[in-house]
C-alpha cells in the first residue's frame, strides 16, 4: 500500500494533537437533511442515505467502507494516509490527523491494525467550532495478493507481493535484442526523415532499455539481458520507440520539450510456447494501429532462449493456481482490481521516470496496454471471430452427423451404425476410444507444430478491415473529447444496433430456459399434465426395458434413412415451442 505523504503545513503541535486525541469525542448534532460523506483520496467511501441512520445529538457514527491501495516496492515501511471529509453545513474543510505508523505485513488477509484518527482543522480556517470527533480505521498490508499492472492474459509476473511467499525460480530467460530493419521515419528535419530508435523490454518487475541509435533505419543494438522465470505461463513484452528528446525533429521543433516518444511497435512472446534450451532467432513485424489505420513500421530481430533448471518443477506449475491463493480465498471485486491496476501503473510510471535512463509515461502505458479494456468495435469483431473459430469444430461435427443421417455416403453410414452398436454392447469402450482418438490427433499434429513464437496478427485483430470511424472511436478519450454531435450520434446508433443483437440473443436464451422451467410449474396446466403423463409412461417403459435396447432404438431412429423422415419439426420441438415464458410479462 502506498499513498503520497501529505503536507504538514498548518497541523497542530504534538501537545495539541495529544490533547485532542486523548479527550472525549462526539459528533455534534447535524441539521435535518445533512448526511456526512467521508472521503479517502478523493473517493467517497460511504454515504448515509436513510433518515433512520441520521444521528440525534452527540452520537457515534458507525459505517463501514473499504478502500484498497497499491503499494510500490519502496524501502520505507510506513504508511501515510490523509483522508478528507467535507461538512456542507458549516462549510469547514477538515483534515484528519496525519499519522505515520508501521503497517503489519499479512499474507492471509487477516492481519490488521486498528487506530483512532483525530480530526484537526486546517491552518486557513480561523473560526472553528468544537472539533470533537474521530475516525476509526483498520489498516493491513495484504502481501498475499498480486497487484496486476498488466492484463491477466499476458501478465509477466503472477507472484504475491510478500517475498516470503515467493517460490524458487524454475528457469532463466535470455533475450538478445539484435537489430531492426526497415524502420519508418518517425520525424523530419530540414525535409529529411529520420528515426532515433531504442528498445524497451519488460518481464516481471525488471524493465530494461537499450541505448538509442541515432538517425538509423536499420539500428543494431546487439544487447543481451536475462530474467529469472518463476512461471512458464507468462509473457515478455519488447517494444521499439523513437526518442523524441534528441536531434529536435518536427515533434519538438516548436520548443516543446515534453514531446512524446513515438511508438514503433511491440512484440509479445509467451514462454510456454518456447522449447527449453533452444535458441529462437527470428524477425518479428512491428505493427502499429492508429486512427488512420494499421501500418507496418519495420521488423525487429530477437534471439530468445528459455532454460529450465528442473523439468519436474516446471510441469508441476501447470497444476498450480494462476494467481496467489488469497485471490481465491478472499477475492477482490472487479472494481477494486481496476483501481489497483490504475494505481500500480501510476506507481511504475513514476518510478521509471526517475530511472537512468528514464522511461516516459507514454512508453510505460504502451507496454502495459493501458486502456486496452475499453470498448472497441474492432476488438468486438475480433472476439466474435475467435468464438466462431472455436465453435467451428462443433459445427463440423454437426454437419458430419447430418450427412450420416441423410445417408450421403452409405458405406460410411453403415460403418457408423456398426460402431454405434459396438458402443452400446460394450459401453466401457466409449471413453477409452475418445481419449485414444485425441491422442492420435495430437500425435499427428506434432509435425505441424509452430516453428517460431507467434507475433501480432493483423487479420486476427481485424485491423486490416477496420473502418476509419471505428478506429477514431477506439482511440478517443474516455470520457469522449469529441464535440461533433453528428459523429457522437452515429457512434451511439451503431452501439445500439450491436447491443440490440446481443439483447435479442440473450432474450432467446432466457426464453428457452424459462420454457424448460415451466414444464413443472403448471403455468400451462395442459402442457404440464401431458409432460407428467409422458414422464410416468417413460419411467415404466425404461424400468422394464434393458438400457441397451433403449439406446439402440434411439440411435437407429436418429440415423434413419431420409425416406423415413419428415421435413416438419419433431414432436418434442413442437411441444417445447408452445410452452409459455416470461416474455408475456415484459413491457
């Protein structure tokens, strides 16, 4: 946990502080309609909105709020907190007494310290009524959590914050940043384009930055770095940037010393896709997506090797939870995770800006993919295509079964009937056959395995077919900074069209589920009576009939010849579609 140390200007003396804290405290009776709103760090913790909770006369205000902070990995062991409350009735801005205290380190989410914080007036307030109240806080340092500064999908570090919970390293990652080819000119001077390129790599808590190669479209760094690996299912990120602080190009020719370093592209490499003790030397494309479209900025050549000290320890990691145990025992809410990630990003950005050589804020945010969870039509299309690809295997199986049922190939259909009859007679062969078939498929695909780690895929990202207005919406700020009403209206209408399809899909799923539920609720008395009669008859038939005979009849009936089929829906489908749902009660 880390908070900025507040200013001590205007605070009471130590003697006055002790007198106030050791005296009797109460909250003066507020007027009707006033509800206190305590805040910490500018965020409102809790609000009394019920008249029954309003104190009458001197009383003790009992409310509960929870806030989480991300603590940077700094040497000091103290916590500085300055919560603020605002009293709209007396128009006085109070500042709670600032205390420096050692916060206990906990690894189970239970260790905590309770303290009473006295309220002191600021120095700017001259006439103040009696300040006789305290705030009761419980503070703990939960070292069993891991504060994610990256998305979980491609995180480079999954260890808990407490070092006593760290396990030994399982291997070593070696990265050789060799060179880049055919880089695009990022700035111009005197009508000539040039690029001052440097590389940044991030894995775990360790960030590295190469030297800057001036005025070169084919820079060669030839630098090597190593990291200790604690989890093979992690990702290393390598980014290439243009140094805008040198040689005064068009980015800072107007005297703007705060010109941002331009991004040239980045590469992610997942360690689990690498074979151990093998050197991968490969060129990766550097692709950047901007409001004007996708563009290839060049290529970077890397040499990667992942060495494993113990194969057994690495294989054991695949059975361990992805995040520390405290994330599952006492999970954080989504809102808390987002707040912690934002604070961790700010802490890392501030720390690296003071490093030598420094890393600017835009570089850190690009490496950590800040804002990647915002709404984007392009990402939605990409996720849709990914889901369609996953379901394509199921669709192929269904189409193949339809061909079997339609007797497109009589020979294959007869073989399937024989195989089905064998499974019915020898049911213990079903699962063994399925797993053996999966084993054969995996063994056959070994010769088709990827030879190089994957790189940024333009087609998978739907970046090559994204429209200009979709990219402009993706790169817009949140809240939007656009002042053109027509463009905002167009985006809103497009979002409504997409949301309507999702709404219809969810509504259809809910309707089918409610129909199944209403089979036994007597919402439709006649339908429920028919279903109960069917259940009674089916229970008697299945009781006296051998299960193998029932399964054989059902299977052969499903795969019967098209000559014995009807184009109309089946009786169970007709019965299900006639059942009522809660759609009748929707406005």
